[in-house]
């Protein structure tokens, strides 16, 4: 599988990568890794850059660690 699929161009579709993530057995681990490492680019654990950014802000607002 093309790794570039998980790093779409700005304005490109993330749907193909999210479709793969939906059935991936390590999706949760991938997401946790991306949050722990502060990954800001690409599709990780079925989430986009914006989705992870929003989740980090929500966790900080609630006083939780991410």
C-alpha cells in the first residue's frame, strides 16, 4: 500500500486512508502513538490532523493529559 495515501496533499481527500483505518486491527494503537508523539501530519488511527488538534485542545481544556 502506498504510504502517501496517509499523507494527502492539502485539500486532498483523506477518505481512502480513513477507509483503510476503519478495518485496521491496530487502529487504537496507531491513534495512541500519534497523540503521545504529537504527530501533526497525516492520517493516524483514522484521524486527520485537524481532528487530533481538536482532541488535544479538548483534553487541555478539561485538564487531561494527551
